[in-house]
C-alpha cells in the first residue's frame, strides 16, 4: 500500500468516525485494537501523551450537556448523566481515531511517512507551497523531536540570540514509491465503504 494511501485512508476515517453508528464504531474499534496489539509500546506512549485531551473531552461533555445530575450529593456542581454518556462516547471515538492513526501512519518508518505527505502536497505547488522544502523541514523537525530530552534545547535557548549551531545533513534523500492502480482501487473502495456506513448510521 502506498504511504499516501495510508494517509488519505486515515483522513477519510477520521472524518467518518464522528458520524458512525455504534455497530460500525464497534467494528472499527475491534480492528484498531487488533492492530494496536502488534505495537503495544508506541500505542501506550501515544495514548499517554493525549491523556489530557481525553480528560478535557470527557469533562467538557459531562458538565456542558443539560440533564439529570449523576451525583446528587454534589448539587449544582454535579455532571449530568447524559453528559457522562456523551463524554464516554466521544472518548471512545477519539480512541479509535488515535489507534487508526498509529496503525495506518505512525507505524510506517520515517521515510515512507514523508514520502506519502510529499506526494499529497504536490497539488499545493500551484499556490506557492514547495513540497521538497516542506518535506525536509518536517523530517528535520521529527528527527529533533525524537532526540532525548537532555539533548533538546530549552525554550529560553531557542529564543536567545546566541542559538547554538547544530549540525544538519547537507542532503535529504526521500525515495517516493510509484503509485499503483491497486492504490486507486483501494481509495475508491474505502470511500464507498464509508459512504455506505454513513447511510446505515
């Protein structure tokens, strides 16, 4: 599967998941969990990094949706039952989206990830975006983010005038695999499947 297809498939699923019914959502959750069991370490780190987003979504729904108080003893400070159920559902949908992101995109090595994004940026060349420059900058940024914390610069160092000079590669080789007819067929099938699931929701 072409890396660009993986990225587009994830974007399609990310748009579709909020509108899926419970049955279809359960199917996607099962598939995503099967894929997650193959990469428990990276998946655990991804979910840990987004833990505050989960909490924010849950509490935001729990306290913003009107309904019956879930904890009567808290009085007006109690979240609502309807809000708790909606917050749990939104957390579940976010979980599915993150698991799919890991299995479709993040599980790829760095070069295929950048190759897929490079190909998808090609149509924006006509509006001034330079895909080669964007891909190189993204690659260097991701390389820097993966360095140990003790090797990273602090915000004060980054904002200072005497920023230390770091060695960077003088060239960046990015092999882009050719687009195959099966990639087009896979994308068309995925779009058709999502449209069908939306109709059933």
